[in-house]
C-alpha cells in the first residue's frame, strides 16, 4: 500500500488549489499508479500520459518529494507516502500538467 499526496488545481478556480491523498496498492511505478488512480478512483486527475513510458521522452517529469523525477522511472515502495507536484517555474495547465518549453 502506498499513499500519493497529489497537487490538484483547476485553472478556472485557482483559489481551490489543494492536495488530495490517494491510497493504492500493487503498482510498480508512479506512472502506473497515476494511471490506476485516474482509471479506478478519480477520472478527473490530469497528468501527461501520451509518452513513451520508457524514460526516453521526459514528458512525465514532475516533482516527487520535492525533486524532479520521471514518473515512468520512479519506483514506489510499499508503506510510503509520496508528495506529487507539478514542476516548479512552469505555468500549470491543470493538476500535474504544465506548459512545456
């Protein structure tokens, strides 16, 4: 079992920015865990999911416990809580999706 404390922001309601904690089990990578959350718990969760999932393209980079990490390469450890946030210094489009470039 892991907990993902995920930053949530709808740009139309910036004053409602918050963190939501999801508790899940059985996922190896952060990318797979986020996909599981979106498919089974919260379909409104936004993150970049049109990428290689092999650590090549870098489109899944987000902050994990304050450090930039590729979600596809971040392996989760059972019993831990992870703080998941968008990259710093980027304009947030929604939740974990930021404007590239």
